[in-house]
C-alpha cells in the first residue's frame, strides 16, 4: 500500500513522543500490505473498524498502541493507497468531533 502521508504521523509523534515507535511500526506493516478488502485488512488489524463520517464516506479507524491512539484513514483498495486523515489520542477520538471534519 502507498501511504499518504507520513508527515501526519511525524506531526503527531512530535507532540506525543511515546507514539513514535508504534506509528513507525504501523507505517512499515501497512506499507508492505497488498490488501484487496477490509476483510484482508482485519486479518492484520482485527480491531480496525469502518466508520461513516459526515460526508457519507467510510473511513477506517485503527486502534494503535493498545487503544492509546486512533489513526483515521481512507483506504482505497483498488488504488492500493491509504490516506492518513488524522491521528489522535483515545480521549480526542471519544469526543467524536473528528467525524465532522471529513
């Protein structure tokens, strides 16, 4: 999978240093993946969920670091591309404000 863009991850771990290693690991795993469907993605990330957002589109939410963080992405299986939309703490995610951004 092609990931767009790592800069969102870097920006997050600059503020949350303890997240760097786990986000680097996620980036490495996803970058090597060749998923064709959400079912295939869930074989690697069984806690991932698909969530509808305000625009009506579906995003994929990855639980990162033992539920400490959430990574919101648009996964385009047909293009083999993952667009990182946001990375946040679990507490930020629980406020649900992120759903109105997309």
